[in-house]
C-alpha cells in the first residue's frame, strides 16, 4: 500500500539519499549453479511449447484468439489490483457500453485503458524497448492518458494532500510499499538506467530466465507514484513477445492472477536481504530471486499448456458446434449458420462471396446468416468487403472455452474494493 514517509520532503523537491546501485543487486541469477541450470531447462521447455502452440494456429484463428486473450489479460491484471471487472463487461466498455454507476464505470475505463495499451504492445509498439526508461515511461503515459483526470488523484492513506499522478512522470516523493521503503525519488533515474542496461537483450534463453528478475526489480525501484504493478505486467508481456514471439495467444497475467497470493509472497520475499555466503553476492537474496524465477516460468508453461488444450481443434470445434446447434434449435441462429462457422474455423478466413454457396439457399439467407454471426461477434472483418474471420467474443467464452475466466453474473460485477480505496492507494507491491 502506498504510504507517505514520516519525514517526506516537500512535494516537487526531488530528494536523493545517494543510494548505490548495489542495493538492488543481483539483477540476475548467477550462472553456472544448479538453480540457474534448472531455470534454463524451464526456459527451453517454455520456448518449445510456446512455439509449437503458436505455429499450430492458422493466422486468422490466432488473431481472433489473441483478441480474447487480451481481454482476459486485462481482467486478471485488474483482479490482481483488487478490481473485479469481468471480461464481458470489459467487452461492453470497448463498445462504449458503460455502466451508469460511476464506480463501475471507472473500473470499465481502467480496463479499457489496459486493453488499449496492450493492443499497442501487441502491435509492436514496444518491440525491443520493454525495459528501456523511455519505453517504461511511455507505457505509463499511455495507460494514464486513457483515464479521466478524476481517476489520477492519489489520496495518501495516512492523510496529507491529494496528489495528481502525471502520466509518464517519474515520482518526486518518497513512499513505502508494504514493508518495502522505496529508494529516494532522486535515485530513480540512475536505477532505471542500470535496470535498462541489465536487461537489454543478450540472448533468447538468458532473456527468458531474466523475466522474473526484471519483473521484481522494476517493482522494487517503484519508479512511478502509482500504476507500477500494471506497468510491470505489461513490461513482462512485452518481454515475452520479444523473447518468444508468443502471438499474444496465452497470458502470464492469467496465471499470476489465479495464484495471486503466491505471486505477492514471491514479490515480498525477493525484497529480503542476502542471508549468508550461500545466498549470492548481492544485497538482496538470490535464493528468493531463483524461487520467483521458477514460479514465474512454471506459471508461463502452465498457461501455454492450458490454452493449447483449450483450443485443441477437435474439442474446440465440438464445443462450438454444440453451441451453434442449440442456438439454431432455439431459433436464435438462422439455419446453416453452423456450416459457415465450420468453414471459418477450418480455413481461418472466409470470403463473403462464398457464404451463399455454403448455405445454398440464396443471397438473402447468406446475408441473414452473416449478419447474425457478426452481430454476435462470432465473425468479424476489417471492412464490409473484407473476408470474414472467426472471433472469440467474451460473452461466448464460457461455452466455447470453459475455464478461461470465471462465469459472469448478470450485469456488471461488483468491484472488490470501493472507488475511494482504489483511488487512494495501490495494493501492495503489485500496485
């Protein structure tokens, strides 16, 4: 939780207590030991499984799945913050369907901001710059600029003046994050420069092994007044894209969000000082960094395995066909819609002119089927003339892809925390 220090300097005065870079060492696991070799084995396994899963998907199917995964990532990243905005409600917000309730609307706006920034990252906006100072500042700036000013005010827990978070700006005040006293604000720029140098790409395997370390060390530096947890997870997402070319079809945030207590415990443990001569050579515990690395990489592997099983072609097609048959029998889908969905699944994309031949009942019925499926979000296209592609709307994910995220209740879900709490302070080290 963000808290003002007892002897906080005047706001706007960038105090520097002269902390040395050694305070955040080690930045990586030492090479050559058994813990590092175990991490390398996990990195190799993750690389192989991620590549196999991505290559198994036709490009059009991959694009549709990545859109849904982006929504799921947004949901779980927000959930880690204690903000429960279901993917169905995120999807509504992306269509400008916002709640009339101000608190729920704020949660939707927060979710769409995350979605927009991740979409920019998925499109290559942060390629090769995930750990650079300017790249991190741009992620923070883009996220905050999607929010109304009313959501950028911080109200310190222990009283004091409200402070406006400036998008992309490094913090200019001292703060405490849980039990961790963050480095002085004047030290932040040099620590970030060292951070960028330490995690610049040096090889695929080393980059993957270093993912967890970068995630924690960024949180340890805590360069922004608020939003550090979101930036850390978006940074990790971008690093995975750089190292593995994941295609955005699986989500580390989902794994962390489903095991959030362990995630937070690992982050807190990585703050611990070096215990003895067997615990590395830096100021912080290398043993805990190794433990978090193992947790992080195993979480990644688990998410790849889960998604690969979820979209196994025969099983996925069977679930979609079962849903389509029920919708047709209930009069909610026109006849022959299932054949059009099948064609889109098999081929990845479907020229509009071929829908008529598939339904076999004339142009009017073809237009009716196409309209029904696009209205449901099952098919999508870049333009009115572009080929149709399969999509995965969040509203149908419970039927098509069970277990991807919790079932939505009717209407917008109740947030876990009040708007006042959410605006007042970040939740622990993952804020």
